[in-house]
C-alpha cells in the first residue's frame, strides 16, 4: 500500500514538472515570435503557406502586399486612433498621426485635473494603431510648430487657473 502511494506522488510530481516545463516552452516560443515580429521576420506558418502557393496565387499575394504596404505609408486618421482624453490639437506628419491631449487621472478629489498636455504619436502596426507617448522636444519640427500655439495657450490657461485657486 505504501509503495503505491509513493508511486502516485512521484507521478503527480512528474506531471507538475512537465506542466511547468511546457508552460516555460510556450512562453519562450511567444517571446521568440515577438522578437522575430519586431525584426520583420515572417512566421513559419506563413512561409509554409506561401511555399504551397501556385504562381498565380503568388502574384496575387505580391499585389496584396503592395496594396497593404501603401497603407503603412499613410498616416492614420482621427477615426482610426483612440483618443483617451480631450483632444487639444492634431496633426499628421509622414506616416504618423500626432495628437495633443489632456486627460483626467481618475482620482475622485484631484484638484489638478485634467492633466497634460500629453503628446501621442499613432503609427500603424498590423491592424492596430499603436500609440506612443512623447515629450514635446521629441516631436518632429513641423509638429512642434503646429502644436506650439495651442500648447502655449493651454499652459497659460492652466497657470491662470492655478493662480486663482
């Protein structure tokens, strides 16, 4: 009886170890896939499917890729991106859409709300328009020039409100 219990315990320990090993392998595969995507590599499944295509299908894939590539060269529109606060200004430059926003922090009694201005660059990444927060000095010159007057007006308004309170 005692030997059977020890054997069951060994099997349970082996199963837990195997599950942990499989979880680690899956996590490593996910990390590797993310790194390859950042480097612009194609997934193995996509490569296999492309290799299985006929010449006519390959021509259609090339035409589709060229059309899709044109979308990456255009900046997103205001309707493509998600704005999280009140939009103060917007501008497009090259293949990016820039927004200047003020946001509420969500604290119930925050006397400094709304906060900002925040400068967000939106660029296409697959089907998703990825937002990236930037400092004003990191913005391209044409965008700094476009955001300069609204930024100055916003900062003057905020300083006047703080003086009053």
